[in-house]
């Protein structure tokens, strides 16, 4: 895809890499799958590409922002990777608009992608009539994991409303456990806040704010209630929560220190790696009040212009192979992108998600990375963390600040 070649992204720091010898088989890839379970999932892709006759040249970078910065510095410097992991839909479309991405229309047409992907997913990988990325999965960022032994010990049912959650949190604290395993980092806080927002206002209200950027909805009672819940939760985390990673937070739940964690479905794989079994030592539900709606994040692989086209197209085909989709998502704890592939013998977590994906695809809602630019969701993340850390900020003031952010969005 070639359009105007302006570059508006500003690289933050220099990124130096030693390029592998160029061949039709080499695939130079930047990704941010670095936790234990994520690394296993990345190995699935490397093995599948190797089996297809290619050579995987790994460039793993810790954290999505750092990985994107690494990729962009190489693109700007004239040494683009062949493939880069991406989750921000608007950011990806901006790159396509600047002519910085190789489209994979032919591969997508040959694989009939539009028919085998949910409409939301196909829309997310498309721009201006072209397919600009290959999707690996459907991830629910509003999953709630719970420690079954703690709930059983205290005689508690899984919370289905935020009022129930907050009431049960007092009993959990009284018993010496942490109610919510959480790391106060931007991504975790945004996952939590959007889950609360969906639970307090419902799907139409959530979409009005998250998709339509409706500032009136952002300042209404349901949004104020969401900030009220967020404020209450500040009393339900442990002292180690500032800047803790999501997988370190998962450790609290898997070691019987915390009752709940609200994060993406990728945490399931971490629990399994730790020796826990879904439905036995831990369970899965959607966040309170989310009512069978999944807030979706998709791992997409994008293909910069100037990369190895033969390797790029080969890898795009490998990604969408049903066997690769199954193996990758089994390792990662996410759901396959294709609607025509059903994993056999799914655990309770997988069944919960696949029922929604296959039977009510209209209940798939885009996460913040699918509807806001990086700058905008950075502002919202700063607001949420600022509110969390400042007890003097009222919920009404926070809701107004959210409305102001939405009002400032151009277009």
C-alpha cells in the first residue's frame, strides 16, 4: 500500500540492531511476547514458520510501547523489520495512510479471510479497501480470574455486580487476603476501568464513550459511578501494586494471596504454566456486570514496506493456518481468530469466550487500543492513574476530564 510518505511518528530512542543476511526465507520479527506463556506462544509461531521452510529471526522487546518504538525507529532509519506485532488499530491505520505498510490483499483473498473472521476483526485489519495486518487471536481484556479456594473458604459466590464485588472485598480483607491483584500501570488500569465502565453503564453506554467518543455520555451518572467504583477499589489492593506487571499480579492469585484479578485472558496461560487447572484451582468469568460482552484486543502482525515481501506473505499464510491458530492460542490462553476453527476439549474459560464469539459476535466490543489513538488513550490512562492516586479528585471531576479528552479528539 503506497500513499503519501509523510512520517508523523516521532521515535523516542535509538534502536540498534544487527540485520540477518537477507534471503527469501528470513523473517525479521519484532514482538513483545516475553512472559513465560507468551514466549511459549511465540515459539509456536517460530516453529510453524520454520516448518514452512523459513528462518525466524527473533527480536523480542519487553512491553508493547517499547516494541513499537523499536519497530518505528527501524522504519524511520530505513531498516524496517519484516514483521511487527501491533495492537493499536488507529496507529496501524495511520502507518498505512503514510504508505509504510505492505498490504497482504492477495494472501487474504486466497485464504477467504473475510468469510472466516468475525466482522469486527476483519474491519480492524482493513483500511482503505486493503488488508493491512494478519490477526492471530481474539483476546478478552475484561476477564475476571478468581481463586476458587479463597472463595470457597469464605463461602462466597463469584461476584456478578460491582456492588457485590465491593461488599465481598470487605470479607476477603478481613480474612487476610487481597481482594484484587492489580498492578498500577497504564495498560492494567485501562483494562480495569473499561471493565468497570461496561459494568456500570452497559454496552450501549460503553460504546457511546469508547467508540463514538460521546462527551455527554462521559460525564453522565453511569460514568461517575464507574469512577466511584474505581475509587472504592483503591482500598482493595495490596501495597505492592504500584508499577507491578500483570504477570506478577497473577502470581498473587496463583499463590493464594489474592482472590481476584481483572485483566486479559492471556493470564490464563500464566496460571496453567504455574500448575493450576481452570475450573479447579482458578476460575474464569467476565468482569462484574459485563453481561456476556467481550472487550476485544487482537494481536495483529503488520508488514512494513521495504521488508522481505516473500517472507511477509509466507508468514501471513502461516498465521492464518487453522493448526497454527489452535496451537498459538492454546499456548497463549486466547481464542482463535477464525470462526470456522473450534478447539476440542476446551476448558471452562475457553468455552465462555467461544460461545460469545460464535453465537453472539455482536457482543464483541473494541478495547481502547481499537478506538483511540495512542495519544488519546495515553491521556485517558494518565487520568485513570491520576484519579487512583489522588483521593482529593472527585468522580464528577474525573468524568468531566474524560469528557474534555473526548471533546479534544479531532474528526
